[in-house]
C-alpha cells in the first residue's frame, strides 16, 4: 500500500470480509468472533464494503475510516442532534432512547 501498488483483482471489500468471516470460528473465541462480526456489519461494510480492493482501497482510505470512527462510532460527522432509539421501528421511547452523544469506537 505504501508504494501505491494495487493488487490486480476485481474483488470488493465485501468479498474479502465474507472470506474472513468464514475463518473466524476457527481462530478466536466465540464472543470475540461475535464482536468482530458486529463491527464488520455496523462499521466496515456500510462504508468500505462496496469498494474494489485493487482500485479504491489505499492507506489513506483506511486512515480516513479510522479517523471517522475515532470521532464517532455512529459516523455522524459531529452532527449528532438525534435520538438513539433502543430498537428500530415504531415504539414508545423509554429512558433507553437517548439523545446521541458522540463516542469513539474502542480500539
């Protein structure tokens, strides 16, 4: 990456993540694998999943992605004037539905 040499492939990040997730159960504890899959689903796939590995993924791409998540795990861009609901869809809000407060995604 540092030399800006890209692999010759049409594979996307989603394809790479699919293969990675297939191997998760063999190398890490169950709870760790669950956490990795959650982070992939909530953070990596929505932002990077559609990008082709050989054309669009650079060190700068990953640095920018990391900076966004260090600012706010919800990727709100600092415009977090919204309610984080306890569940999707219509429901009666409880004290678990709270105004968004930016928090970095933990390392």
